[in-house]
C-alpha cells in the first residue's frame, strides 16, 4: 500500500523524497560473462553479495540470448557456375542437334530409293508429274509428316516447283521441292529457338528464324558452286578419256558410256543422266547442253557447239575434242593463277567483314552490360541497323573488287 505525504514547504518535500528513497530498495546491476556453452539455453543464476557484515544470496532463472559469435559458422558451399561461353556453346550444340535430327527424320520417313530417283528423272524429262509415286511417298510417311508435306507442297506450288527442283539438281541434293521446303522450315524453327535462348525472345525469334531460313539457301548455293567447280575441274580429264576412246575406234556414245563407268563424280553422274536421256530418244547434243546448263559449265557448252559444227562440216572429232581439252586446261591454269593473285584481297575481305561480327559476339558473351544498350535503347537500334547496312555495303563492294572474270 502506498503512503501519502502532505508537503507544504520545499523542506517538507525534500524530506518526503528522502524518506521514500530510504524505503525503496537500491537497484543493483549485475554483469557476468556467459560461457559459449550456455548460449541460447535456460539456467538458474545464483548471485551473492557481501556488505555491512552481511551475506545476501539470491537465485533466479535466466534465459540466455543467442550469441552470434558463439554459434559455429555454417560451411559455405560454392556452386561452380559454367562460363557463359560454355553455356552458349551448349545451346548452339542443342540447336545443331535439333537441325540434324529434323533432317534425318525427313530423309528417313520419306525414303530415297533408286527406283524413285529414276522415276523422278523420267518425270523431269517427260514434263508430266508421276502421281502414283507421289501418293506412294505420302502413304509411307506418318500422319504428321503427310500434313507437313501437304502444307509444304502448297507453298512450293505457289513459288514454282520446277525452279526449286532445278536448283536442287544443280546442288546435287536428292530431295523433292516439298521436302526441301519442309527441311528449311525445320531449320528456321530450330534457329529461332536457339536464338531466343541466347538473346531476348522478341529479337531472337525473328533473327534466328531468318538466319536459319537463309542459311539453308546459302548452303544450297554453296553446294551448287562447289559442285560446279568440281565438275569443271574434272571435265578435262573426263574428255581426255573420251578422246582416247574415240582414237581406239569407239563411237561417241560408247566413249561417253566409258566416262560414266570409269569417271569420277560428279562427272560420271551427270554424263550418266545425259546417257539416260539419249537412250530415251533424245539427241546427244541436247542432252549434253542440258548437262552444261545444270552445272553452269561454259566449257561443256562450247564443246557441244564444236561437236555440232564438226557434224555439219565434217572432220576428225577426236582432234576437235583434244583441242577443246587443251583449251580447258590452259583456262583452268589461268583461273588458278588469278585466284592466287587475288587471295590477299579475299583474305582482307574476310577479316574486315568478320571482325565486327566476331567482336560483337565476344563482347556479348564476356561484356554483355557494355553492349546491351545496342539491343535495349532506341539509339542502340539505330546504330546497330546502320552498322549492319554499312557492313553489307562494304562486303558487296569488296566482293566486286576481288572478283575477276577469266
């Protein structure tokens, strides 16, 4: 119970305060060092005080707080993060695997037999589509593949299957136009997926799709160029075999047949197609002209012209062919000499065009924050577009400078 004290003066108030202080026990603060073993535990603490000839002891339960310094540190686990270049390389390998699997699926499901290839050649010569072969190929495919082929067939019909088929023939790709368009679409989808994993999807999807679509077109043109070059390089040797056969008493047909049996590819295959056309009733000059047109060989076209002139005016065909072969060899030597002289210009073009692309890819992988404004800021888009335009114009200009016609 409290005690009320009335103080009328200041002295009375001071006396009342002193009396109240004497009745209230004096608070004592006790500090102690807690062993680390008691951190976070409950215990009973006994405190003893000696003073004025008296010993006072008290015991009270205490819950000790957790001491951060007393808790053993957790073991740090470091996760090994793969470098970004390894991650991008893995993404590229995944995309390449998707493209390879798609191509294999197309080839395996559709199948390419020698009989179908021969019927395709006959269809090209006759100019009429072979409906039964088309139905047989579609019957062998799965439902999904038939649907995809039907869509691809409509797209090819709009673009013109004859031109696409001729381009595939020149490249030596044993696919029908619909199959080729389907393979290009698969590569474009795979490119879009891979690009969307590397860069923002709104840029990666169109960029990867267009890159995959045009990459297949570049591959076909590259194969056409390489095949034409190889055909031109091997043509003199094949014609030398024809000259030897003519001098041995064989006819021109028999000499060409010897090239088909003993010549290297692609010369033997192209002359084999010409022999098939001749046996079906075509003229030898017309068949050889189509062979020259397929392979872009001006030498063979001039040779056909020489054969026609020889047939009209007469003369020794073996001597005419031998002269043509010698001319081809001299022209080939001149072409190789010009390529050797222009090799420095071509190398400079490769370096100047490839350096911005390689450096951009390197910076994107290792210093992405530095080059990121090019794909996130409006000014960056303008600079990126201007750079692409200037690189394209420069590449075209350099290609015209180093291209020497012989």
